[in-house]
């Protein structure tokens, strides 16, 4: 666990380095707490959410101490059950009243209309879904050289934006083909200084929305590389959407249910859309079982399903769920940029 002084130093770094909070800017800390509809989830999940609420409250108190001249507020709402689920209208209205919004939540608000509307009127938004105290410590994923991180992330974004055909493989059985033609990559560098900017903290990924209907092949997710995943899982894509899930135990069954495999219901079909192809760039990210950190691990790849409209795609959905590929080989237009999780400029 992180001690109080290290935590205060990490929070100050987030305010100054990551968010560039200015004197008199208003700051809102938001946190989702478990409601009765969360009681069906495993006890560990509910406890993690409750512990995160304690973390959010400590974060808020620390920000109050560090920014005594600023307007600092704290907002709670009940958990929404899935990453990308839309926030209630009253919460959306509140978000539009602040310069800086920091979400210390269990479920991500990045791919939501609420976040987009707040950014449109100038708010800077940092989303920390699933964040845990250990991330704030020395040597953790927040403790990075952000200029070096930015340089490499932008380099990978250029490769993705200029490319078209992508092949991803790994020893676990991944063989996935994607088309990026005409799409622009997005850099999540951890630096959120300009009006309307948003991103995850910790930062460290280059991501892009594949062309809808073009992704096909198999995505193998290894045990331990998704929260609660105790056996390997394979997701099969055809014409840009998941059509089959093999293995995965309880996680696999849960995903089959929320994705409605085989259903022609438009809401469920949108959930199955291949929404994102991302490459991690954070050299201090290490945890495989925490999606916020795992998708940032330098040299990993992540594939998301659901909403792509907030990163350049055209599909709107009520979820955005990421899956990590460890030790990948990645080819863009037949040129290898990643080999067993190492970039071509260091292999």
C-alpha cells in the first residue's frame, strides 16, 4: 500500500503535470458507489468498488489541501454496471459546470455522451476506471517520464493513421485482421492541458477505430489478463463483430449474456462491434488483471467491443469493453512494428 506522503505527491503530480490545473479553475471529483443492483456480483468486486470510494474520498481531501483557492467539489452516483454505460441526465448537467473533471470510478465514463458534452464546452476530463492505490506509488504507472511517453505514443499514432491492413498474432492463438484505412489514431499521453481534452490516467496508449464490418479472425485472451478470468478465452470476429466466445469460464458466460450472441437486436449487435485497436506505451504499467493498467502496458495490444463513436468510429453503443493481447506480433501493411511485445526499433 502507498503511504500518505507518496499519495499526496502523486495527486499533486496529477493536478500539475497531467491536468495543468490553474488558479481559480473549478475541479469536480466523481465516484460511483455500489447500489443494490451490484449485490449479485462477486463479493470481491463489490468490495473493490467500496474500497475505491474510500480512495476517491481521500483523493478529494488531498485536492482540497493542495488547491485551497480553487472550487473543489465531490459527486457520488450509483454504479452503472458496465464500462461506457450512460450517466444519468442530472449527472450530465453537473459535469458541464466544471473546468476539470476527475473520475475515480469502477466503470469508465470515457465513451459516453456525458463526457463528450462536458468536453464540447471546454472541460478537461481524466477518467480513472478501476484505479487502485498501488498505481500511485513510486515506480507505478503514474510515475513516468510523460514527455518520453508522449513522443513514443505519437510515433505509434502516426504508424496507425498512415496504415491500412493490420495483422495481430500471439502464441495463445490470436490471429486477427483489421482494416484502418482512412481512420485517424488517438494518442492518450496522460497530458490533458487543453480545453476539451480527455483521456485515461494513467496514460499510455495509441488507439484507433477499425473500419466497421472489416475485422475478422480470433482474439485469444489468456487467463489472468481480464478481471476474474481463470481460463483462456477465444473471441471470434466476422464482419466486424463478435460471433462466438469459447472458454473463459464464468467470464465467458457473462460476456455471452451481455453481448447477446446470435441476437439480431440492434442494441446487442452494436455491443458486439469491434470498436478499438490499441497499443500500450506505458513502461511502468504491469498489472495484467486490471484493465485500466493492463491496456497501457508497453508492447501489449488491446481490442475493444461496443462504442467507437468517441474515437473516430460510427457505432454508438452502451458499452465499451477492452480485451488484452499479451506478447503480440503486429504487422501494419506487412511491416512488423511489434515482435513478441517488443517494438521493432528495439528488437
